[in-house]
């Protein structure tokens, strides 16, 4: 995937200007069309690979968002402009696209992922929660809990709480760390029953708008006898909130042989049934509605829902 420079300077410059190639790191490039097809997490992973390859073993363990992509955790549209590593040699310095963090880290918090050293799952979740936005932090945390505790519709509360205790221990060992309050909020809210990063993002924004009693994946009896599971139930608003991602309509692998139009009709029938069965409002939100508390409050207002806490105060 990575192409080491073998081009003449002029050819390389022209390729970069035309978008035929994309620069990942000094001396390391990727095909431009391939780059354009990658998700943000995949783009950052390619950047991490380039930095590790160029460093030839002299790069410290990956941490934060860079460790998250190695462990296949979502970053909710975040594309870091720098690779994050732990500082292991004080003679080394950060660069334009590599940020070295001088943070005390226990050896037990360092693992190997496919030959690349990075922070452990718990340490990665903790660092992302405190360093990145709340929506990125909760998407990453929920995915980690889901990996450890969820199996289909089954959820192991014991395993989940053991992992939460591990995260709380990391918080307790880092008094005064940057973003600690945000990390505490995310660790306490994290729940592996969330099935997507969008569902995670909507939940933390709902929480910040003043909704405390949020229930995930509440089963509703479907018309054919099978259960359906709306994303988040918000009893105080008499509503369900459902993340409407583009993939369910555009990705053939998720459409199950149906056309995009057929998926739209099926989703509409599902919403109508849930409303009739429960008497609750069905609120559909997109990524644009989850940019901020204010954006989500505006979306809810279209359904006649006034939030408990002003988004201007959050």
C-alpha cells in the first residue's frame, strides 16, 4: 500500500499536485485513488504504518487516536493530522506530522498489535476519552466495551463492569491530567450495547442536553413476531432516537439484496410500527445532527421536543 519514493522530484511534485499520489510521511506515499476511498480511520492507520516504517524501530508506542486505529476502534469522522506516540527517547522531538507525548505509562499498559507497539485497550480508551471530543471518546469507548462484553444480543455486565473498573483505576492514577473530567463522563456513560459510532454520538449528546434515563436497544415486538431494537429510548421526551447512517442505504453488503429505495420503505414501515406499538415519537438523526449539542437540539425541536438543558450552556 505504501510506496517509497523512487520518482524523480518533478514527477513526484506533479503527481502530488494532480492527486495521483498522496503524501503520508516523509518519503512515504499512497496511491491517490486508494486514499480517496478510505475511511478516516483507514487513512490514519496508513499514516501510522508510514511513520513506523520510516522510523525503523525508533518510534515509541502508539497512543491515543493512533493506538485506537491499530486496535480497530472508531474515531467518529476524526482524521488526526499527526501520529501520536509516547516519548521514549528525550532526544527525539515532535515533527510536523508526529506528536510525541511525555506521559508516564506503566509497562503493563503497552501491548503489541500486529508487530506495532501501542497502548493497551483500556489505556487507549482512557487517552482518547480525555484527549479528543466527547463524540469521538464515547464512540471509541462503546466499541471497546462491545468487543469485550457483547455477543449478539447478549451482554455480559460482569465483564463490562470489570473493564469500567480498569478505566476508573487509570483515571485515579492520573490526577490533574488533561481532559480528566471528560474522561470520567465517558467512562461512566460507556455501554457496549451501542451498535454503532453514530448511536454512541447521539447518546452522549442527549446526555449533555439533560437526558439522564437513556435506554439502549429496547426490544419492541415487530409485526411479524420478531423483535426490533431502536437505538436509544428517551422516556423523558417520549421518544426513540435512531441514527440514520448512509451506509444502510448505500452499502450493498448492508442492504441484504434490497435496493436503496426498498431499504427506505422498510425503514419507514419499521418507524410506523414502532410509533403505533409504543406511542413514542421516532426521531431520525444523521451525522450532521450530531455535530454539536445545538445541532441535535435543533433536530429534536423539529419533532416538538424541547430539551431539558439549553445547548448554549453545555
